[in-house]
């Protein structure tokens, strides 16, 4: 039987591999929108099945380790966190797919070019995801905490995008169908930030054993 620590390392490697693909999917989806790049959007759609397969594989690995190894203390928290992170990553992949689909329907629409906050949201949520996955591997609670405070900035960018799009619809009702799709894209990016925040909270619990959901214990050490 393989050593437990080796199996945990393999699980971590699989999670990081999935996380890298999901992070890439977010960026390609948004780039396909901004750059009017149909092949990029189609890549994201093709990769969705790979992400789903990875989620099932990781779920099977973690569940098997829980059943066969019966871990306790930190190892138990690690496997529980891995299962939750796996679910959040799969849902982020779904959101990237939604963005790609809407990007395909918005190809060559000039309204897209007027929304600088969408690329900013893309950059910020990908940074949050990258940091929380690094924090998971490194066992770095402070790095995970830094992700939590970024959530408010994502929400602020979402709100400013909403305001701009609502004003565009008010000025020209013809823009309503396009603006609604862009509002959904901003909402998808905000939800990606929420899932990254979930992962960061799981990392803090894994490392420190404290629950920081709703940011109620950010001041605790």
C-alpha cells in the first residue's frame, strides 16, 4: 500500500493541475470577449469536459483516502478541504464556460470595448484563485487571508460595471440585449471571486483550525 503522505502529495498535485486549467479558462474566456477571439472561447468550451473529469477523479481519490486511511486531526481537515476546493474549482470552470458562451454571442459588438472593469475583474479574480491555491499547498494562512480582503474590490468593480451598463440601456434601449449579457458576465466573474474566497476560507481553517466564513474572525491570529 502506498504511503499516506505520497497519496496526499498526489492529491495536491491533481488539485493544482485542475486549478491551473480553471485559471487559464477564466482568462481565455475573457480574452475571447475582449479580443473577439472565437478559437479561444471554443477552447474553453472543449476544456470543460476535462475539468469535469478531473473533479470526479479528485473526488474519488479524496473519498477513498477518507474511507481507507481514516485520517484524524490535520490530515482529516486536509482531505475535507480538498473535497470542498475541488467542488469550488469545478464551479469556477462552469462559470468560465458561461462567459465563453456569452463571448461567442457578443463577437464584434462595440459595447464590449467600453467596459474596462471586466478585464480588471478577470485579472483580480485570477490573482485571488492563484493565491489561494498557493496558500493551500504552502499551508500559508496569511496568504489565504489576503484573498479574503480582495472580495470587496471585486464587488466594487461589478457594481461599477452594472452602473455603466444600466446607463447605456437608459440612453439607448437597442443596447438592452447586449448589456444584459455583459451584466451576466460581470456577475459570473463576481461569482468566481466568491468561489476563490471560499477556497481561501478553507485554507485558513485547514492551517489555523478557525472558521473565518463571513470574515468574522479576520482579526484572529
